[in-house]
C-alpha cells in the first residue's frame, strides 16, 4: 500500500491546474445510460472513483473508452442485463445513480444498495421516494433494489423533505425520459447539479431551474449523444487554496471557477489570506499570520462539508481559537485525532470542534480515514516541521488527481512511496 511522505516548512509558489469535478463527472457518466448515442466527456479527472464507475458501466454494456486529453467516450449502444452487483456498487456510493437511468431506459433494474459510509449514514430513501413518485415499483430484497416501470415513468411533483444533492441528481436522471412534466422542489443548488442539467440538455433534455431550489423537467421520448466539458472541481480548488494559505506563498489556481467558492473566499480573507478572483483562475497568497475564523458547514452556497477537514488543519495554525460546526454528516471529525498526532489542539464535542492555535506542528506518521480527511493531513504536513508520512492514501486517489505532482511543481517536498520503500 502506497504512502505519501511530506517534508514540511516550504512555501508554495506557482500554478496548479484544476481538474474536472469528480462529483459531477460521475453523474455525467451515468447519463450515458440514457441514450444509444455516444457521450464524449472532456476535462475528465483520472481518479479511482471514475475508474470504478467505468467498470460498472462496462458491466452494463456501455463502451467505455479513455482518450488522450482527459477525455472519455461512453457509448451505450445496447445495454446488457440491467443488473449492478454489490461487488461493484459497494466501491463507491455514486454507482447507485445508475438505477434511475436504467429504469428510465429499460423499464427495470436490479441494483445493489451501496452499503455503509465511513463518514456516517447516507441513506438512499430520498432517491427511492423520487423514483416511486415517478411511477417505479420498488422492492428491497437481500440488499438489492428491484425496480420496474414496464409502461415507463410519468412526470410528477416531488418535494424533497431535506436538501440532497444525490437525490436531486438521481431524480433528474430519471425524469428526463418520463412522460409529461416533473417539478422538483427543495432541490440542492450545487454547481454540479447545474453541470448535469447542462449536459442532459445538450443531449436533448428539457430542464430549467437547475441551480435554484425548484427544477422543472419536460420529459422527452429519447436523448441523443453529445459533447460536454466537466465543470472545474470546486473542492479541489478549495483544497489547494487552503494548502497555499497554510504553507504560505502565492499560488495561481488555473481553470478554477471563482463563482463556485464564495463562502470559502470569505473565510480565507478573514483568516488573513489574499484572494484575487479572475475569469478562469484564482490567485491565493499569504505572508502574514493566520487568524481564527468560526465556520459552519451548510449546503451550497454555504461552506462545504467537503472542505471542513482541510479548514480544520488550517485553523490549527491560527493565532487563537476557532469553532468548526459540522451540520451535514454526523461522523466527520475522524481526522481530528490524526491532526493531534501532528501537534494540533482540537477538542471535539458532538458536532462541534474547538481548535486552539497556534500549534507548532511536527511531522509524524498518520493514517487517512476518508477522502477529505486524508488531504487535511497532507495540508498539515506541508506546514509541519520535519517529515510526515500519510498512509492509506487510496482514499486520496479517489478524489485528487496527481496531487503530489501538482504540489511538487509549486515547491512542496512531497513524494509517493510504495510499501516496500516507505
């Protein structure tokens, strides 16, 4: 199992290219199931999660072709048996989103429930509620969802009882081929949802309101192939921005969309960073002290839960105490004990963490517990004195493309070692 070794204390200076958004790319790949035409996706991140979903789509009969220039061609000319087994779905929760497209196109599907998640319960009941409202008959049996809609899906009004990105996207994927009009209310507003809607519209769908809390979909009989470019990854953008503030220096985030991270820019400025937004890139710099800032995670456009761990690493360096409140997931402070191994002073109380800085971080061996937690340890290692070794970095490979290469190009002393050399 690979490890990442970081020798800290070096500022970051240079440019970092931002990849396509993982959370968008996965749902765009699932959209390929809705048409017998080819879907060409550009700016696709090369990640473990993308590879896992590609394997599942291939099992379902989709031709999956990786091309040069970060492009992937998906062609569901004909589909195989609409069966998604546990051994493939369990690797990544987003795989469950093949259910809606399979019902919409094939009229039936058997898809494994995704199972547990390290950062807490993430039930799919809202997904199933949306599909049932559209007319699918749902049965749960031996860990599988068995769904059928032999006469097709029918448009409906769906009111989500709570904001859910995955359920909003799943309902969109199913409703585009439903008969009549579907209105989704109390929707998530994340940029990835607008990206999915844009791609589906390029394929012939009729979706309006994506990015607001009400989305309207006029069902169409069929979709066609299209070319689409994945939106920039706002979580990768935010992660490298936080890393630049933690390590000091000046970093230019190439290809970032500054409109996707307003909540982060606000707190970074309050923390003492200089943030300059341009069309197509963002510049981040810090030369003075880091100030404490309290945050609370919220659905978009609030502060994202996927940047909470990274921000906690930054606040361990601040010249005072900060409070971090997690409102999205109930078990998302697992990185705190690992950060304390590096010298951070963190007191977790339920869904709140009090971080008391400034800590004199010192390198140590630490272990990643989930995707975002793992990169918080890398950020702390960049600012720490001495050598930090991060193990279980397969979590990192799920969501960050060429992490060591991008940081090394800006002056970080970071490398990946195989188990035998670590």
